[in-house]
C-alpha cells in the first residue's frame, strides 16, 4: 500500500520523531499555523520511491489536530468527518496511531485505538477496527450513544441521512481493505438506505414533513438517492434551508394543508378532475411533480415574478405529444 508523505528521507528501522524542525516551545499561533500547513502537506499525495519514512512530530501533531473530535461533536458525526476529510487515504502504522494521542472524548474508544497492533493501514481502517471493538453492532451503538437529533432543515436532514448510511456501512463492510480479487467495496453513499434507516430518519423528522418523506422514500434506494430526495423537497419549498429560511417564492412551504395543495395545483393548470376527491398524499405527490417542473422553467430576470408553468398536460408528465392528423 502506497503511503503519502511530504518529502524524501531515509527510512530508519524505528520511528525517529526528534529532533524536529519546529521548536516544541514555539508560540501557539506559530505552531497552529505550522500544523495546518503540515496537515495539508502530510495529506498531499507524493511519490517517494522505494521504502517509507516515519512521520515527524510536527506532522503527527498536524494529523492529530485535523482529525480530533470537536467539542460536542457526536461520535458518528466525527467518524463521517474523518471519512470526508481524507481518513481513507492517510496511511500509518500502529505506533504512529498511538502517538496521535486521544482523538475522541470516548475513553474506551481511545483505549481500543492504543491497543491495536499492526503494520501500515489507513487511518480510517484503524479507527473502524477500534470502533467495532467498542460498539459491536449498530444496535449496540444506538443503545449506548445519544439518540439521533431531530432535524428541521435540508442541511440537517442530509447530514442525518449520511450519518445513518455511514453507521450502516461500518457494520456492513469489513474494516480491513478487500482482497485484490474482490474489487473495491462500495462507498457509504452507495449502500442501501434500508427501511430501518428510513424509519429512523422519519422518527427524527418534523411531524409536518413525514407525509412528504413517506411518498419519496422507496425500497431499494441508496443513501445518495435519499440525499437527493431531501434536496427535492427543499427545492419545492416543503423544507427550509439554513441559508434561506422563510417561504420560497411561488412555493407552499412546509406543512401545506389540503386546501393549500388544491389551490396551488388548480392555479398552476392541473385539471380539477385530477385533484377533486383525491387524498392528501396524492395531492402532495402531484404538487412535488408540478413544483419541480415549475423550477425547471426557463430563467426570468432578477426582480421579475416567475411566470406560471404551462397548463398541465400529458406532455408535462413525460408523455409524447399526440401526432397531428391531417384531414384532406
């Protein structure tokens, strides 16, 4: 396995972490700036030829700071951040892992990390080995950690979907890299967003949003597809974004009533017979379809009201328009 290091060096038989280029008693601001630079260098792919060298103290300090759990950061949020920020690409041995110190606020997990032994593995692989010793199953983790937080915005919903997918991926896949003849393992975004995960997402969702989610979450979808569905309900105004709270233009906003749905659909060209006596769930599905089509309408000038979409038609639903018949 190739390792990523910033510069050439002789490969000693044991880790040599001193002397170091940066004095240990350097000012905090200077050391902090150096740590950031070294973290970027340590994570940059560099081909160093035959043989590996060991990390310096400054490099280990930078790596530790980069991947250390933040105050009040949940464990599942932290491990997902490790995945996002390059943990699967940073290689080190068990001795270097121990020298990173305590990466989390969980004392048992930190102890498990320090007892691991072995040669070169990615940082994420080491952490997942310790994770599965600390929490032996999905249910064990769920029972001992804080419950999943309620969510009310698109960003929070997407984060929860990804955390649920990451947790399922941890126990679905072996923490060790697959053999060469097995091919690459699926990414956390590509694993199925199972009915159990969907149920947890719905439990933490705002009550007014659950009907919309039920109509969009389907069996067999992946984590990435679930993320896209949450973006969809935000696009049509059923879910706020953190950056833009308030009512979306020409959209109904969260928790529309049956009267709201019927009024919006009729005003946007949906025939009355398509909405009359329909249950709220069907009206909501029609609204999502029509609102998405409204958003894909040609762009309009800034400050102008967006024109309403063309009248509801079979062509708008993806069907081919009828071929005109000539009568000679």
